């Protein structure tokens, strides 16, 4: 969820400046070290967390003990659940992957603020709709286009969230291991290794000092049947 600066550079903010200032007035700020958790799966969903700086990974554990990555949150994002049920609990955990400064919002304070300010309530509803679309598109890619399509979609999302122009290509500033990528698409590390090798052989991507370079974005889009969703949705 964006502040007066969008959650990703160059994108449209979700909240107006005035609405963000209202939200900021009920936050209390905390610092979190890398490796700590904002909350665990099963904890009471009675707070929201706004990322002032740093990065946070949302992950869910499987019955086999594996952790699947659902989202990579960054500066300007709002984390948490706003269910209509008073005893709601978190369905995933939020791990801090880079030292972070977080604005913590009590759910009860937010509800009072939304009741008092209809304009903020409308913008907040839009944010909830955006997050729902984001979840929908990720599951669509995983279920409908196979592991290769899901991997291509992941590379596109990385380019939208962390891509920078480099000559005629896109340089991904975020370093990511093959194991981390596998956790994001529900695949094994070995299958990701094989798919990435195929993409390199086809000259679709390159690898430089631990960073991916996307050389043929059209190939990735064709493989995952890209619907040209807005970058606010096609993101990490």
C-alpha cells in the first residue's frame, strides 16, 4: 500500500497524501532486525504493519515443513488482514529480510479512523481490492500455466518490482537464489535450475554477479500468457 510516494517507484499511490497522514497519526513506530518476525501464522490478526523502510517476506508452512513464499513486501506496503471476524488469526508469517522500520496500526484504532473519514474508507477498500487481485493473479499463474509459466511470471514480477534499465535489457537489483525462487512457485530447486538453464540457453535471461538480467521480456510474457496487468498487481 503506497504512501504519498508509491509503494514502487513511478507507480500510482494507493493512498492520497491526506489519507496517509490520517493513517500515520495512529501508527506507532518500531524497528525490527533482519531475521525477526512481525507475526507468526496463527497469531491474532489485530494489527496492520506499514513498512517505512526495509523488506518483509510473507511465508506459509506446508504439512511437509516447507515454507512457501507468498509475497515480498517493501517500503510503502501495508501488511495484515482485515477480516470481518473479531477472532481472526494470521494465515501466514511475516519475516523481516532486511532491517526494517515499521509503523504498527491497531485494528481497533483503524476501524475508528475509517468510521470517521469516508474518503479514507473508500481508498482503503481499493487497497483491499488490489491485494485480492494480486493474490488471484499469483494463484492463476501457479495453477494454469505450469512451473515454467509460474517461473516466467516470477521473473516478470521481479522486473516490475526491482528492475532497472541496463543497455537494452532489465537488470534485477534484488539478489535471489534458486532455492528462494523455488519457494515462490512451489517447485524444487532442481527443477528451477533446469528451467533457468533452458531460459539462458534460449538467450531469454542472463546472470551477472548474483543478479538476473532479462534480455527477452516478450518471451517471458508469451510463456505465461501475460494479460498485461497493471504493475500495482504484477509485482512481488
